[in-house]
C-alpha cells in the first residue's frame, strides 16, 4: 500500500475538515467520519485529487463506531492513525441549572465517543501486520484551565487526558503511540463567539484572539508523521494573545 490510512472523526467541518485535508495533501488516505453525511461528501467532492473516503458515523453509538472501523479495514486494509476529534461544548449556564440530559450529551460525545473510537482503533492496530499505529486525541486548554460555566466540557477534557495517558501506556507493547493536542481558540464556528466577546473569570465579557485552523492542522500533520518510536505526548497550540497564560 502506498498510502497510510487515517481515520478522522468530526471531519465534516472545522478542525476535523482542516486536518483531514492537510493529511490527505501529505499523502495519507483519510477516512472522513461524522454524523451528517452531506458535509463529508461535500469535503470529498471539493478535493477530488485527494484520497478522502466519507463514512457517516455517530461516535456515540457503539455499533456505528464498529462499522466505521470494520469498513475502513475492509476497504483499505489497516488503520495507521486515528485523530479523535468529534466533540461539543454545551451551552454556558449556571452549574445548578444543568440537566442530567445536558450533562450526559456532552459526556457521551466527548468522552464515551472518544473511548469507543480508541477501543476499535487499538484492537486493529494491535493485531494488524505490521503492528502498531498512532492515536491523537483532541483535548483542549480547558483540560488545564476551565472557562466559567463549562463544567461538563471541562470535565470531559480532563478525562481525555486520562484516556491519552492510559492508551499511551497500554499501547507500548504493541507499537501504538498516543498523544494529545490542546487547542486554544482555533478560528472555527465553535469559537465564533470568542471574536465578539465571551465571559471571563473576573466576570467581564471580552473579545479574544483566535488562530488559523490551518496552523492546528499543520501541528497534527507533524505529530502524525513521526515514526512510532517517537511520540508527542502533549502539545498546546493556541492564539498567542488569548487570555490564558498568567492571570488572564
């Protein structure tokens, strides 16, 4: 096989679409996974010269995730890379006003969905020949410092760090490398409000700097391109002037 095989979740827009395109430009065959088929098909049609294979997937559904990876192996023979990117933020609200359903929706997508994809990719990578592969989890700078009124999102991003470390440890015996990228204010629809003004820890509302999503994609391409005896355990990529370091 001439191309290495990557699976990118949440590939229909934003960071996922930028990363999928950047990987394919570097010669990867990229399986585009996402809940809605139309954005996946549109992305593939927009880049007819790239190897982009759309497979609609709901990462919160165990059978849907299993079909994603079974189909990938059936079509392309193996899995060399998983970029675990699918996620959501949840509406900002007072902690005591969050319903169990709202909490569960964030946990199911950000945490359980990531685990289901890791589990399937890990099993394939452990058994395929040549053995091994790489898993990159999309964390957040919220894994280190929360925003106000974001307890569900923050908790799941802390948990992603645990998934990353445990996967990296358990993968050593099988040449499975696992790392995490923590992104701050990539210019996507998810951070559009930041450009207008978002709540700060001191109670003020201020606009925040954002960074090009293409720079995030370049970082993922670097992580993905390492040989399996090297690993970026954690990487933080953020808008230089956003209020994160120091005291805001």
